[in-house]
């Protein structure tokens, strides 16, 4: 999750935008001490705008779990599975 000197050029939302319009599931926790939820919402707003401009506003989803910094599999995988089902 770290590329030397990347913050001089890009932040996480900038990197996330690079895959638009392909499906993207962003997962965060309500009380994540590394990625505060307010900043996650701010970044997601930027990413969502790029997805909208790319003609795929529904291909970008934010999943927020009830806890700290971890992957919320039970919340995230069903969202991912919907994207997979749509591509078939």
C-alpha cells in the first residue's frame, strides 16, 4: 500500500480512478485509525465523479464495516459477486 514518493503525485482516490469504468469495491471501517471515514467519503466522492463521467456511476461502490482497519468480507463479497453476476 506504499509506493515511494507517490504522495507527491497521487493519493488513493487518484489511483482508484485509474481503473474506471471497471467495477471497483472500496472497503473501509467506521473507526479505521489509518483511513478516517470522513477522508474516505471525501475520496470516494471524487472517485464516484470520475465513474459518472466514464458512464459507469454504479460500477463504483463503497462498503463501510462496523469497526476498524480490516477487510469486511461478509459485507464486501456480496457487492463484488453482483458485479461478477452482471458480467456474465
